[in-house]
C-alpha cells in the first residue's frame, strides 16, 4: 500500500502545480479495483470476524430491516462483534428489541463510547452530514491501533450519474445529500480530521466476458472509475 500523502508537504498553495501533480500521481497508486464481488460482499469480507463499529445503521426506515440486502444486518452477521449507532431513537430501540447491539449516538459529536474497534464502517453517511470532518474524527477516535476506517459514498464520476444527467439535463439525486466526496476531497477531509486516506477502492462484480472487454478496450478509452457507481475509501490513523 502506498504511503499516505499530505499535499501541504509539497506546497502551502492548494493550486500549486507540483502539489496537484503529486496528488494525481499518488491517487493512481492508491486506486484498488475489485471485480470479483459486489460492494456489500466486499464489505462483509472486510469486517468478517472482527470487532466492528457500524455508523448509520437504520437506513432511514424500519422497512429495510427485513430485506436480505439490509447492510447492517449483513455486517452484524459477518463481524465477530458489532456495535451499530444511529440518531433515530425509535428505530434504534426497535433494532435492540430485535437482538441487535445498537446505540443512539451522534457520530459527529465528541462522544467517546469507551470501546475501540478493528474496523469502523460508515456506509453512505458522509454525504449527508453537516460536518464530515467531525464524523471522521469520531470514527478515528474509536479505532484500535492498526485499525481501519472504511467509508462508502456515491461516485459522481460514474456512468450511472453521467447517463442520468445526459437524460434529464438537471442532476437530481438523493435530496438529503449535501456533498459529493471525490478522492481529492476525501484526502483533504482526512487531513483535517488528523487521519490519512490510505487507498480508495472500486468494487463491482463483472462477468468474465464483460471484464475482458473492459480490460482490452473500455478502461483504455476511459477511466476505470466511470464503471463503478460507488467509492469505498480506506482511512488509517496517523499515529
């Protein structure tokens, strides 16, 4: 894995040509492409048998709790030990009544839950919160030494959104979103939170035939990121 980069070690000017070139070169080395699993299956592999803190588990509505692809249900099942948190108290109460270990905590607060985890996972939350730096600080506070923080968020550069914009002319997505989290933005959020972006992952299952076409033609004509609707960012503590 590439050593994390802090652009301010190159220049204090965010528009400096050399700093931008260094970031561009580093991001190329930090990209990880996974074509043998869907995103949720890959997340399960990251949390399997580990101590996990899952931030933002409710998914807005109790109607998701019984669906086979409800993310916290899959994370909870794969982990060795799992704590979920959310701010929607009635639904947190319902999840605990169903046997889950969920707590009502604001993940942008200065709260310390008193536990440390091998993996902290934030699934499609960072683009919703008022202060993403506070969210990352909260997550980092709960990492055990050597632990990893994983964050999923939509990829604004993907074909999915390009097609929607081309079709509709006006880009309208989840109305609760307040940001697109691009790789350079993820690097800067991490720097301000006192952690580091270690890698970013593109995850999607391709059939053998589709993958062959992508490798021989598609990804030579367009960036690989165009084919993946989500980013999975991997952060680590600096200390």
